[in-house]
């Protein structure tokens, strides 16, 4: 009778014969087959080896079949991973290609960008005499229509204060202005400024305490009589009217209209980005402070430079414009000009800056003024220097047109 196999001896025996003791169809202590229990003999049948091999992922198939199985397993693992990454909450499956921006989005978004670059270079322009490059997209005819309409509105606004054509102030302004206009036509011919209207000009003198002179497209000049407090001679008035005529020669109004259109478009886009208007709330003051006001100061400086050139061409002293600036500067220091802002918040350069710039341009303008040893302007200068002719008004002017400080009109 064989000795029983103890657990310790059995484990020692298993180290050398691992397959012994494995049950064929039952437990290690016995099993059943066809209803009969038996003790394992310690050997595995071929059928059991195949089953365990298959359970461990092996098979006794050909090499090609094993490669196909491995490929199918890799595909199954990849599909499971994509479901985990791209799977939706509702069981939807997404492809990674759907995360890319479609090409037509780039095409549609690129149209405004490319169009903006084209328009920027298409409407490039240069200011005469100074040569400054700027963007000017308006047509001269459009500017004239705007100026004519504004002119009619201002005539209605000032209808009770417009001085008659026979008034000495109107006669004086009209005579000086037409001489400046003649010099402006010559300037336009020399610089090939086809946009400048060489045939039409109007001068309207308005009885007002306000010291202001301005021009509209279409050469409509408004002279408010308060300016007579600072412009007291024909030379000084000629410098002021030359400054205003220079604005139209340089088409500064068209430049402002062009920039305002661009600002309006950008403002509209900001509302699409931020419908609450918070972005526009900060955008509008920033554009005015860092864009419109600096550009306006540049335009005023250009008008000074071109205006002095026109005054010299018309035989008016080009230095006289700086005298007006000195008076306005003194009035500002004395507090007679209310609400005069600092330069960076103003649409005009400071009087000190303007006077310094005028001194730089004066040398060239003096050459034109004294051309041909002064013979060109000699006869006209005799008339200008006549004390009687150089007065703004005759002695017979009406007291109702005097300014509050006693200056006529």
C-alpha cells in the first residue's frame, strides 16, 4: 500500500513536476466524470492543454492566423480609446477631424483683412509742401457737397448776424481773401492739385464776440469779428486767411471724414464682440486722445506752414501770423481766453509750439516775399503800409457792430 502524499512532500514534488496534481475536470482532491469521482494521476490530457493555452491567449493555429488576431486586437483597443476620448454624453462618437477649423472660415475671415490692406494702399495720399503720407478715401466732389450743405445751414444759423456786403469789414475781408485765393490757385497749379476748386470762393463776416475763423470744403470762409481783437493789420488777416485756405488745399476735411468712417466701422465691430458696450466705452475716448487730437494738431501745423507760403506769395508779411499767436498766447496767460486746454487735450498746437515752428519756416518764405529784390511786392506794400488803408474800418462805421472791448466789430 503506497504511503499517502502529505502537503509538504507534495509541494516539494510540485517544484520538479508542476503538472502533477492538476485535476482533469475537477479539483485537486478529486473530480467527477460521468458522475464518478477520481484522484488525479498528475498528467494533463491534450484537450486540457489546448483549453488552458487558449485561455492564456495562445492557440495552435498558423503564424498568419496569429498575426491577424494580434492586428484585430490592436484595432479593437484603438477603437475603445477613441470612444473614451471623443465620446459624448449621449453616446455620440466624434472624429478628431471635426475639431479642425474648416478652410472656408479662413477664407471668409481673410477677405476683410486682405481688403483692408488693399484699401489702405489704394487710397494713400501725400500732403502738399510737407509731404506727409496719409489715408484719404473721400472724393473731392463728395467733400464739396458736404461743404455746400453745411454752408447753407450756417447761413441760416447766422442770418441775423451776417454783416452786409457793403460793410467795411466785409469789404476788407473779401479783398484780402481774394488775393490769398489767387495765391492758392497758383499753389494748386504748381503742386498739381486737381481736387482744389479754382473757381468758387465765398467770404462771410459774422458779427460775434467769438474769436474764430474757419473754412468749409468748397472754399466757404466764415470770419467771426471777435478775431479782430487779435488780427489788427492786413498782414495778420492775410496770414489767418492763408491758414484757412491751406486746409482746403491739403484736403484736411476729407482726411477727417475718412478716419471717422474707419473709427465708426471699428466701433460697430466692437459691439459685435462686446454687446454690452463696455469695450466701446473705452475705445472712443482712446481714439480721440491718441488718434484724432494728435492728427488734428498735425493738420493745424501744416495749415500754418502752407498758409505762410500763401501769404508770402500774396505779398503779405509771412511773419505776421506769429504776431496773432503771440496775442492769443498772452490772452490765454492772462485768463482772457476761457477753457484753454493743455496741448495734449487740444485740437491745436500750443501757441509756443506754433511760434517756434513758424520761425523755422520763415527763412524760406522770406525769400518769396522779397523776390526780385522786393520789386514784385513793392507797389502793393505801399498800399498796405498806408495807415489809412491798413485800418479795418472807416471812421463812419456804425457803433452797433463794435465789439465789447471797443474794437470795431
